[in-house]
């Protein structure tokens, strides 16, 4: 399959960012997206995190998926429309991921306020990279873990945008046959992609992931949701679909 112009430039940009991160200290810390009340947070991270990856496997997998599923879309829509869709899904994924993190953080934060801590005290402790061991006894274990993870764990990767691409591919080519790596049986895209998104939603809600640890499941679901909404709007207007 021939690589299309926008996808070629996206892949080059992702590889360049990955190489820079190897040689420039704290580059990933500046470009990954942090919880918005963490001192490491900057607004550009809503875009920059899409070009960062947690490792070689993460990068290769996302770029392969971008090329495989995005190329037919760019051929149909053209580069400008494709890039709009890609960044809209990636931005939407980051916003939804951040919203879920805010919910998890506030759940623990509100309980600490009830225990007598002031907002200033809580953030001063968090900003020093510390916490009172008493917090672990004051908060339910899951609430404590979710709060600390939301505050301290940055997110990287093009996965949210890629999930939007997957949804668009599935809506344009519903009968294309795809396979999961761990379940090598051909499944039509109209079944495969909802199953994949459903597994991410299940993993995000339960904390049990078949995909491994350190995965921003709600970013995946968010990218898929934005992709579906855009495709639904465009289909309603009879635009950008295969005739």
C-alpha cells in the first residue's frame, strides 16, 4: 500500500520526536500531557503528546496502524480533511482522558478536604512529590491509587487519534476483515472495532487490562467516540463516504 502525503509527514514527525526524546533530557516531560493542576502541565501538551511514545514498540504499533488504516481514508478525503479528523480525534482523546483523571483526582481530593486538609496543603504536598502515609488509611485503596495516578502519571502517544481512524475505517469499510494479534481469526471491521473499543472501555472501568499496564484506556475510548461523532455528522450530510 502506497504511503499518502499527510501520513508520511505524521510518521516522520513522530519518529523525529522519539529520537529527540532519547537525547534531550526531560523532553518527554515537557511534551507528554500531565494532569492540568500538576506544575508540569502546559497547554501545548494537548497536541504535543500525540507525537510522543513510551517506547519503540508503542511507536511502531501506532505508526503501522496509522499507515494501514489511515491511508485509505486520506485517499478518499484528501490530506487536509484527514489531518483535521486525525487531530480532532487526538485532541478529543486528550480532553476525555483529562476529564476522567479530574474525576478520579477529585474523588480523593474531596475526601481529604473532609478530613481537614486545606486545598493548599494538599497541593503543596503533591508538588513536593510526597504524600502523608496517613492518606492511605484515610482513603479507600482504589481511590488513593486513582488520585495519585491521575496527578503523577503523564500520557503519551497517538493512540487516541489512531482509534478515531479505526472507527472511521470501520464505518467506511465495514466488511473488511481484520484480526487481533492474540485471536488470529478474521473478523469483519464492523464487529472487530466495536469489540476493541469495548475491551478498552471495560479495562478503563474495571482496571483489568488484557492489553498490559500503563495504558490510557479512556483516551482510546475518547478518540473512538470523537471519530464516531464526526463520521456520524459527515454521513448525515452525505460527505466523505465511499459511494
